[in-house]
């Protein structure tokens, strides 16, 4: 019940395309869903986050879609750029800790 | 934005050495800090939750006598890997938050290599 499932494991997108990463959770007590971006040798950086009372949140080229009834949420990166190439982690937060997804390695080719 | 500083960024040392890693929240007070371990191409694994002024809460399977955590102030938590061995080699990352349900901000990690 504490797991967060993330897919795909890796994703290759052409420059300008849309990157979509999906996550699913079981525990309905989770109340905060952030996405993190991690470059090699660096710590994760908070990208965008959503709470379950909202179905969508957009910040620049990054959008989170949230489906509370299905217990799923996804990250959409519009107009993907080579600089977006990184590993992306979804996460879900309960009262005391973050549970991370398994990660998606995104490669954006020119 | 919230900044978390982690030091050192890289440590190489001999087997049997104890290594201390510092995690500081630079522009906010963090009542709770978290320590993670990350193996290559894997996700972050929570090791322990560090609470200011009290004992850390360790996740199942993490040896508390091996990984000593101290959170003496609202801006500093330390992780000491005692008598480190090659299997302790990993990427250790700390994070800090401003409360329950608030964003966690991560340090840039410490690459620990035990020879």
C-alpha cells in the first residue's frame, strides 16, 4: 500500500515532442504529489507538485494531471528539449514521509 | 527558494573509517530532515527521519548503530557512517522540509566510496 508505481522506466523523445510519465498509488491517505528532476551526480530538484483537490496544475512546459478516483497522476512535458534529459521521479507524501516512484530516464534527442 | 546544502560532495576513504556527512538548511528552519541512499540507476531509499532534538526514526532494515544521525539544531543534521565498508559505498542524499505535507528540498548528495 505504500508503493508508488511509475512507468515507463525509460523514454526517448524527439526535441519538440511531448514526454509523458505516469504514476499510480494505492494509499488514499497520500495528500501531496510532487515530481522531482534529477541530473547525474546531483540531488533531486522539485519540479512541480499537486494536491488531490486539484485535477491539473501547469507551470510553464510542465503539467501534472491528477485522477483521484483512479489513484493515478502523470507528468507532461510539452515541447521537450535536450536540456530536459534527466531522471524524473514521482512521489507521494503521507503524514510522515515521501514515497518515491522507481524513476523514468528521459532522453530528448535534437 | 529553499536551499539545502550537503557537505562533502565526495568522500573516498579506507575500509574501517567513520565518515560524517552534514546537511544544512540555509534559508529556513527544518524541524525534520530525511536521509536517503541511492544506488546507481535506482530510486531513493529512505534510511531515516531526523527530528530536531529527538532520536531519529530508522526505516526497517537500516542499522541505527551503523548510521548515526544527529539533529542538534533546526538547520543542521549529520549522518555518520561508522566503520564503513565497501558495501556502504553509495550516494547519500539529505532533504529538509518545513512541516508535514510541505515540499522536501534536497541537497546535492554525497558520493561515498570505501576502498
